[in-house]
C-alpha cells in the first residue's frame, strides 16, 4: 500500500511538472494571439473609413477570426490551470494518505 502511494505521488509530481510547462506554452500562445489581435485591429481601424464608430465596427468585423483564436487560447489556458489544480489536489490527498499511514504504522 505504501509503495502504491509513493508511486502515485511520483506520477502526480511528474504530471504536475508537465502541467507547468503546458501552462507556460498555453500562456505564450495566448500572448501571441492577443498581440496579433491588437495589431490587426489597429491596422483595420487605420484602414477603415468613416466615423470613429464605423471604423471601430469595421475593425471588429475584420478581426473576428483572430478574436476567436484568442478566445480559444484563453480557454486552453483556463483548461490547463484547472487540470493543474486537479493534479495538485490529488497530490495533496496522496500526501495526506501517506502521513496517515505513517501515523498508523507508529501505533
């Protein structure tokens, strides 16, 4: 039983390390999407004609696909964060079980 808990803790720790790297990559992808959106929206606004409101609407319409990609990137970051929290919770639960078993062995 103890060896199973130790193996589970090691597996969760490795998964947690991978999750940290995945979170970094997802955040970098999100930052790139946000920069692309800002750049394209500004360019579309500059290229637009008419009143400010018309140019803003034009810019917004021109960037729908890029905005969607940015939203998908945000969702990915949130998904990785949720998965990391889940792994961390499981890791804490296994650590608690380990401590309980150690206390039980001492009795």
